[in-house]
C-alpha cells in the first residue's frame, strides 16, 4: 500500500482545479487515493465504483499490471528521446499497431498529448492539406452546436458549448456551426440511434452553399457527442454528412476522443456507424488514460499531399515535445494488448443490451425526462430545478459519490461510461444507486 494513502494535504488553495467548482470542492474535498480495476479508494478508505472510466478514458479498468509494468520497464530503459528529427523504435511499433486496427485507409498517425491537442492538430492538417493541394482558399471550418472538441482555441472555435466559448474573445474566424441533433420532443427514451433528425445533416449543405464550397476545408463532429451529455446521431445522419463532404471535397473529421477504443462496442465510432472519416482524432483510451497521449489518424492521400518538395525540408511545421513519448508509447502498446487479449474493444456490444435495459429501467424514477444509450455509454437527463439549472444533477453526483458510485454530470444530464471490464452486477449497482439518489435529490 502506498504511503500517500496516509497523506492529507493541509492546504488546497494552490491547485486551481480544472472544470471544477473550486470553492465547493475545497470546503468538502473528494479525494481519490488509489484505484484497482472497477474501483477507486477514497482517503477515508471507502470503495467507489467507477461509473465513468475516470473521464471516459480508463477503458481497461484501473492499475492494470501489464500497463504498469510496461511503463516501469520503459522508464528505466529509454525515458525520453527528442521527437523532432530523431526517432526511437517503440513509437514506430505503436503507430503500426494503431493503423492496423484503425478503419480502412487510415494509414498514418500523428502523436499528440491530449484530445485537445489532437483536435488542434487535425484542424491544422486539414487547412495545410488543402493548401498543399493548391486550394488555399479552403480556410473555413464547420463544427456543430453542443460539440465538444477540447479547450484550446481551435477546439472551442469549432465546439458549440456556450460556457466553454463565451469568455474567450473572438476565437478563430471563418468558423460556422451546424445545428445539434438533440430532439427530445421526438426522440426521448430512444435506445441507440434515434429515428428522427437524420435530415439535420442537410444543414451542412445549406452552410456550404452560404459560404461556397470552395472556401470550406473541413467539418468536425463527434460521432457520439459525449461531453455535452451524450447525443447519439440520428439514423443516417453521419452517412449523409459523409456524402455531402464527398460531394464538395470537404474533409470529414471524426473526433473520436471518447468513442475510440471500444466505447461503443466497436474499436472506433467509425466502425459502429460504418462511416470512414478522412481524419480521426483520439486520446484518452489510447493509453487507458494512464499517460497523457493522443493520436490523429489520417488517410494516405492526406499524408501523401505533404510529402512534396526537397527531401531535407520539414513537411509539416507542427509537433509537440512529447509527441510519441516512449513511456506513453509503452503504455499504449500494453493497453492495446490488454484490449485485444480481453476482447474489450467489442465488450460494449456484448453487454450493450444489459446496459441499455438497466439504464432504461430508470425511466419512472423522479425527475427523469430522457434516457439515451449506446454501447457502454448512457445519459439520464433530469428536469432542471426551477431557476437553478445544473443544481439537481450536481447534487445527484454528490449523493452518488457518498453512496460509493462515481458518475459524471454535465448540465442536468448524468453521463455514464464505465470501464469496459464492468460486470453485470456492477451495472445493477450503478442503477440501484441512481434510483436511490433520484428519490433523495430535491
Ligand atoms: C470529443 C472530445 N474531444 C476532445 C476532448 C479533449 O480531450 P482532452 O481533455 O484530453 O484535451 C474531449 C474530452 O473529453 C472530448 O470528449
């Protein structure tokens, strides 16, 4: 047992916590000190069932020995190597393994350190690709209302969550947004892809016409929008986006930071929906969340468009000090092997019906106005407290934590995304806990 278990920080003020109600937290801290498989342990020794795979990332469960050992071995052998103009074998090995499991044609991978960086990288690749092809007039980027693409300037510009954007000035210019696909009046309590709203993809055609296709570089969407509260694409929606992009030579970017690595019961969202994008952003589950890492997958044609000019020149002026860090690669390889050995990339499909039935059994619980589910993702939307949006769901989060289950809330939506190793009994535990919590919240 680590001696950190016994440490109690005596001053919580120095650390400005991300996406946190800092003052509330510091009055009543919720401290996690260790973790194993499906559970966290708190500083007061309580076990908490992880209903969110950390932040949608610990897909193989916590502190998996194979991943831990791979990190330890790599740290002792080659801790760091420069990523620019130098290489090390493990990064090439990891890239090969990744492209071999990626949707067909996504043959190259660019490493980053997070989902946000993957998004910035993808947007830059899209712009630079068109320019390399002699189409420099294609500078516009199209995102979607309620989209979440991380927190950097490109990501919040194409993103559509108001609170994440409104404080930060003019953002990128030349960005437009498609409408979101949330139609609770028509699709409430749908299991899987909703029936209504596929035609919302045609709004892309309208936006492209407005700006003229010759100015549009790329469209970016999450196959399933996660952080905004789990919005599942209506039937036919993503295929239609693909058709419109093809028609106008616009690149389609799937932000698979959440949907990548088994979350929907397939390796990627692209596999689930049978739609292959031109660029795919990933992070989180790529290393089981253990070491920060992201990867951007691109089609051969996009990569090859850069491979021009004198061979001694850098082809793409972009990269991070830690792109393809050897320890992150070691964690990534051990993670992929764990997913493969344990069949985790398709476990969401095996457990999907059970998960869905369990979640939808909460339909009659107090305040529930919608339940959405796909793969091992779920959302329970609550009626907001009059005049105090988000308060009811936040209070559900606090109560669930007290009762030993970690959930996540966004607005008045409870979002669930457990590690893919979850057992049926643990699904029941989450749902039973939520039923109790919902009878207790105001
Ligand atoms: C779809 C999507 N893109 C990007 C990000 C940002 O990832 P990170 O927090 O690793 O920067 C997230 C994080 O939740 C995400 O869900």
